[in-house]
C-alpha cells in the first residue's frame, strides 16, 4: 500500500508551515524526509498522523483516507508514528510499555474482562509473550523489568521504537530516531530500521544525520520552506543543486 | 508470604464482628467499608486515568436517593434497588464523562464540581420527589429471605461483600488491556493515541464504572443509616474520598482501602482522645505529615 500525500497545506495564522506538499511513500521502501530546520518535516508528520489538522490537502493510505481521522483511528489503519522528543510511558517498565503498545492486538472488552472469561486470560498470556518478543527484537531483553524513564537516553529511544512496533504498523513514521545518539547507537538503530523494513513494514523517516539517511534510504524527499524541492535516490538528491543551495546557502556567483 | 498475609487478612475480615463486641466500633468499621468502596471508585479515575473528579459525592448521592426512593415510593426490594442505584449513577457518570472528558484536566474538575452543586440544589428544591432538606426518613433495611439485615453484624457482611466486589472489579479492569489503556492516557496521552488508544472512549468508560461504584456505596449508605438527606452531596464527602485515595496510595488497588480505614477511624479516635477544638487541628497536622513523608501514599511506601 502506498501512503500518498496530496497538496498538504498547514497554516499557523499567516505562516504556511507546509505549502501544498505532495509525495508518495512506496510500500516496502525506506523513505526519508529531510530538510533544514523549520522546513516542515515534523509538521508533515503531525498532519499525516492526525495530531494536526491540515488547512488543505489529502492524505491516504491504500484505499483509506486518513485526513480528518483522529490519531487513534489512523493507528488502527496501520499507520503508526514515533515522536521527535523521547516519548515513553515513564512510570512503567519496559515490558509494560510494550504491552501497552499492543493495545490494538487485544480484543477483550469490558464485560468479558469483568467476567474473566477464559478467552481473555488466554489473550492476556499471548500478549505478554508477544511483548517479550518485541522487547527482545529491539535488544532490550536485559532491561525488560526496568522503569522506562530510568533508562539511558539511547535505550529510551529503543523503548519508544518497541512501543510503536508493538502496534503492528504496516507503515512506521519515525521522527528523528537517531537524534542525540552516539555513532555506535546510530549503527544499532540503522540496522534495526533495516530489519523492520525486511519484515515488510514501510518506513518513513525524518532524520538530520546524513550518514544515516543516505545509508538507509531508497528514496529521499527534500523539503525546504514548506515545499518539496527534490525527490529521488540518495545519490540524485545529494547532487541536486537546489538541495545544496538549501543546505549550504548560495554563493555570490550563483546568486 | 503475600498469600499467607492475604489469607490472614481474609480470616480477620470474616471473623471481625466476633472480635468487636462494641456496636459503636462495628459502626465505624461499616462506615470504613462504605468509604472503601467510594475511595476505590474515585481511585479508578484519579489513580489510573489521572482525571480528578471533585463531584464524586454527586454519584454517591444519586445512588443513595435512587435506592431510597425506589424502596420507599415504589416498594422495590433492596436487591433490585441496589443495582438500579448503580445504573442511575453510572448513567450520570456517562453523561458527565461525555460532556467533560473531551476537554479533560481542569475542565473535568470544574464540570464535576458544578454537576455536584446542581444535583445538590435539585435535591433541596424538588420537594415532591426528595422531600427537600427534611430528607427521606425510614429507608427500609435490606431483607434476605426471612432475615432482616437490620443488625450491625449482618450489615457488616453485606458491606464486606461490596468491598470485595469493588476490589475485584478494579483488579480485573486494571490488569487488562483496558486498565493499561487508562494508565497509558495518564502517563502519556499523545503516545497512547499513537498506538490506537481511543482516549475519550476509555476515559468515559472509567467514568461510568467509577460513578456506578460510587452509586453502589450510596445505596449501601442509604439502607444502613436508613435516612437520606441533601447532606449526602456535601463537598466534605468528596474531599474525604480524595484524602483517602491520595494518602492511601493512588493508582494502587489496596491504597484506597487502607486510606478509607485510616481516615474513618482517625476522626473517631481523635474525638475520643481530645476536645473538639483540637480534633480538626490534629487531623490536619497528621495529614500534612503523611503527605510530606509519604508523598506517593502509604501502600506504595511500604509494599513493592
């Protein structure tokens, strides 16, 4: 399924944070959204996942129209995001964090929970096993019982990734997953993202670290001042004159 | 170890009336039980979802009036009036939840306070239905087959069953995907929604269960004191519930029960120990010390 964004516009008062952006994210790809600070990357994420109401435009995933839906309904469509600032359930342990992320995997409703049906208990056991598997997948098995907010920064980012994966996305939107990480941690997260893609999950990435972006991406989309200025393979984008200008500024000769 | 303590506690609770000969002491224990149900119900909202209802006395009062009116006017059996009280309070909780939980936080606090205020005024002014400030005397004691549960000992067991029921309802909810969704909304709402938790839906659900449970306590109270008046809506009841939950340990299952016992027994003990001038002062001082040294409550401080 393709995530398609058409003419997405977000205005804050008179300022256009996004001015009619269109792009597609091909199923099974790792696509990166890059651009200088203030280019509108996070705004695009927020508008796609329902955290921000777009002024104009349309977002759809496969046959489902996402525009106008609430974040929880968008998650139900298999579109799951992470946040730029570290975002975990602070007072819960690592496993409990992931278990909470498995919300949509459970079916138990209030009456069957109160009646403590056998089906509910079986489902609960299955969810717990699944949570352990997700924790192991991101490499946090040794931290499973620790309180999430007490973990070092890099590991909290992994918890966050595990929570998002627990929701069984078919497309995962990662907002600067490698920000603030050491280069070793960046390699870990890079290979995790590749593993995630290999499991059939499409990845849309916002990232500043060019080594991560160029090493991982199948397609790179460059935003500047709320508009797409280039799109293509990492090599094409890197040599695109508009991109170089946006990142490095113009020289007098060019201007 | 934990299991042994649990069994010991259950045996103690089941044999309590044989240990306590003094009916006054038994009365205090019964009130502690009714407050235990109330505090547990408030804890479901305050402790697990993080939403503060400062109008919880309204749900308690709605339960009390519903049960009293149905048995007095329509001569329903207590055993039908009790669930009716739960349903009536639950419906009120649903309405308030739908109205206020889209906004949450401070708005929810304000709406619940106003709701309690309005309901209290209705109970005072709708003379035909509620008999106004005079209240409804002569609420019948429950009967179980040929026996009347008029005695304190019998009523103690009824309240004990209600406490066990409320505790079990909370326990099952909390240890399920529903409870996890509630905690997720308390801990980090945007993240909860990003994994598909429907915030409004689960908060309304918590409000309904919480209000229904408060209604249960209201019905038990009405048929115990045999008298219902607009005093059941007093803000003090809500404040007492909040104190019980916070001091006992919000977001724990046992906390509200520990808080309920402590803060029902404490005023009575102070009454016996000192003159009235010093009672409230001592109560306040003890509360301040407790919150200062055990900010997360008694249960989290001593267990786990």
